[in-house]
């Protein structure tokens, strides 16, 4: 199903990168791939705290969907919002999420703790890159993909994240280009 993409976002996309407890090296890495692969201008804001009302004490997790709505209310400015947050999150009825997108609000978030587990720093950065491209793909109207190598394939486990690439299959790559997203050829799965 195609989602409505407001015209202003596909003609001159700017991404507002919002981070919480993310180390500077990872922030620079994400800024670089946004510039090189999605050819978008980005700027970064660092959060000092997340509202405790979105934290479930019993689960020891934040509600990802509620955080997205809060970020939209607090930081909306006409740009796409990408939040990278070093907290564990869930969205009912799921036990956890790696990321959450709300295409109508043009906001997505990626949650780091589970992506960092059991891998080198380099592989951790690659996992984050995959989830960033996946969630931004939803923002640009892309659905999940049956091609398990496509970055838009659904990830139910960290093994699913590791199995896919950070590239879009031909169909999703074409959809991005058709919508005016100036995605680099480097992001095409061949």
C-alpha cells in the first residue's frame, strides 16, 4: 500500500536528526550516510532527557509510538524527523522494536540497545544504518519487502537484521526515485 507523501518532502528534503545518549562517532556516521546515500541535508539536536511518562517500569522499556508523537509535537518544523535513541522500546502488542515510523507525521525512531548486542562496533554501526534506512523507507511510503536481502524486509529478530543488507531492492529503489528522493545508486540492491 502506498502512503501519501507530502510534495514538499520529496523536492527538498531536510532531516532533523534527534539523538538521546548517542555517542558522537555514531552521530557523525549517520549524518554522513544521510548526506551521501539519501543526499539530504540534516541537522542534529541532542535531547537531555526523555519524558518518564513514556517509560513502562514493569517492562523497563519506553513506548516508541508515544515517543514519536511527543517528538513531533516538540520538534516539528516541516522537516522529516529521525530520532536515534539509546533506550529499549516497544509498541503494543510487540515485545520490542528496533524502530518505529509514523509516515503521516513524517517521523521515525531507531532504538539502539538491541542493535548493539553481541557484535563489534563496526557491525553495530551497520545494524543502525540498516534500521535508519528501513524506518526512513517507511516515511517515504515504502512497505515491507519479501526479498529478505532488501533493507525493507521485516525484522522480527536481530538475525533478521543481520541477514538483510542496507540496500533497497529494485522495486523499492525505483519507488524512492519516482517520489523524488535523490537516493544514491550505492543504495540499490543488485
